[in-house]
């Protein structure tokens, strides 16, 4: 079974070509669902619409990939996935307009330009990588759990050091030390995962 933590995107895509390989579908889903979902929420979609569009996007990506519609020579995987999202959003808008459900102005009504979409995608890709790297650090290191919690709250959630210290029964100095220690351990994992998540 391929693992999202050790399999490059290229190898994952190659394995995805086999429609009988349920394990690779799950790995692909694990890798891209958080990115696509976060991407859609950043574009202004609520939780329900983001979840539905994420599911539709993943299904369409796999179907179209297996039908030979993705050509790596013509662009990056992320650009292709963003194109599918744009198509599905337009489809949703048309369907709601027919049912007169789309009321008023909305950030959903007009998607940003391609440069902005790519920037939003990259932010969500990096967040997904960081979450997975922290999960791996938890599983495979002997680092103190409180230090990891401090890192998540201070660095990932961007909460003030004093607040994190108070919530976890630490001093602000402990929070800064936790940040330094966890970051040092994460660097190697993050570098490896950046390579795995590279979509050419």
C-alpha cells in the first residue's frame, strides 16, 4: 500500500490509474481533501458547500485522470485541479440561478484571478503539509506532547505566547523554547514532505 507520507505525487498519480486500487484512492483523498477544502473555504464557501465541492472535485479529478485527461506536459497538477474547481463552481452557480437560490452579492459569485487562486492554493498546501508533519512528529518522536501543543497554538494558531503559556501551565520562555525545539525537529520532515507534495 502506498503511503501519503512516503509517496511522491507522481507515483501516487501513476497508481491512481488502476481503478481497482482502493488504497491509492484513500491516500490521494488524504493528501488532497484538506488542501481543496481549505482552498474553497478561503474563497468564501461555507462548510457545507466546501465539503460538497471538495467531494465533487476529488471524484472528477480521479475520473478525468483515469480517462487520460491530465497531461503533465501542459501544466502543473494544482492548475488542473483549480481548473476543475472553477468549472464546478460555475456549474453550482448556474444550478442555483435556475432555482433562484443565489441571492445578493457574494465572494463566491466571482472567483479571483488565476494568480490569486494559485497563491491561496499554495497557502493551503503548506498548511496541509505542516499538519501532516506535526502528526508524524507526534507518532515518531519522543518530544514532549505539551511542547507540541505549545508549538501548534503559538505558531500554527498564532496565539500570543502569554496566552499559550497560561493555558498550558507554562512560562512564556517555555513556549519560546518549545517553538525552537519543535521547529528544529520539523525541518527535516517538512523538507521531505515538500518533495513528496511537489506536483511538477
